[in-house]
C-alpha cells in the first residue's frame, strides 16, 4: 500500500469479468514496477467504465503526478466519481482535498461530510481524520468526547496516528478522565509501529515518570528512535539528555550536534539550547559537533554517533 500523508492508494478491486481483472492486474504490476504510464493506459478505460476503486487509483495518480502532470482538480474529479459510488477510501481522500483546499475551495464542513461517510463504513483513516476535526472544531463544534470516540475506533483497528492521538487525549484528560498509564499504553502501540511522534511522546512519559517508572535510559531509547526518523522535538530532547548526562554519558559535542540538527528542522527550543551549549565549548569542539551534524544529516540520521 502506497501512502501519501493520510491518503492511501488502493491496489485492490472487485472486478467481475476476467478481461477486466486481467487489465487491472497488468496495470497493478506496472504500477508496482514504477511504470506509471502503462498502469494508466490499462486503468483509465476501466475507470471510464465506472469501476470505482480504479477511479480512486486515478485520483491518486493525478494528486501525486504519477504518469500524468500533477493536477489536483483532476484528482478531485476522479475521487468524487468513486466516492459517490460509496468507496470509503475515495470518500476519505476527497475529504482530505476539501480539508486542505487542493483542487477545490477549502471547506471544512464538506471535508467532515466525506470523512463521516467513510468513517461510518469503518474506514480507519477517515475515523482518525474525523476525530481530529472534532478536536480542532473544524467543520463541527469542538467536542473532545466525540473526538475520543472516533480516535478509539481507528486506534482499535491499529491505526498508529489514531493511537498516538488517543494517547494524547488520555495524557491531557480531554474527552476522557486523565490517565497517564492509558496514555502510555496507546503511545506504546503507535511507537512500536514506528510512529516517530509516538516514540517521542513515549520518551517524554519515561523522562517524567508519568504512567511508567521514571527511566532516563528508556527515555533516551525512544527519543533516539524518533530522532533517527527526523523528528525535531525528539532530536532536541536527545540533545538535552546529552547536555545533562541523563540516560547517557554527558557529552556537550553530541548535545550541540542534536541541537543543531533539531534547529535546522525547525525546533526553536533547540536553537536556544545550541547557543547555551556553545558558551561551554572550545572552537575545536564546535567544529567537531558541526562536522558530526553534517554527517548525521547526510546519512538520513543513521550515522550520528
């Protein structure tokens, strides 16, 4: 399954006639091989015949510019065709286009309408998106309890984003009674799926001893996982751990390196902490930290220490 943010690309369909199924399979093999032109050649006739899941596929190709010039308006056109036939994935994708104003005028109420159609079919990404709309009061009155209800539906289906968000609701007591242990439980589920934001959040819980025994080494372990995925807040937090020698040996050079990287990635607190670290370093140490930061970033955060 190909993912773009919270939109998905369908690679499945219920196709009745053997020749239709064959054309779909040829297109699918081509798509998976990166031959988008051949995929489009085989799928467009099926989409024009009204096969909803193939229409949704074409919408995604136009949205992402695969085999065609990128065209949000055309993506919306194909998503709408599939969505009006009841395809949950296309309904969710059309909701995203309305929420972000891609190919249509931005319209939160319309986004909610399409998310709800998909969510009521049990489509987890739409349930998660609908929960977020209730948290932010976009297109609906703000309602934390309703947000929790939709997050939980998606989280119980294994959607990492919803699991993380549900953990946040338990941590802050929004829409539920505050429960740090329950927050940790949901953060951990998402973190173990590789969600960087959840890994960072779980690191915070270990650092603060909320819902778990306070454990600096475990905090560092989760911060590092998120930092190596490019998560700026986790990179900054890892820098703090090195600066203070919490869960790791104190190392101002590595602290500066992580602060520098996090600052590049937009974390303002890291920018301030980098300046504080500089006051305690020699020129040679600063040069070393800067060189390490360049190597770390060029390696995709895999060669950092």
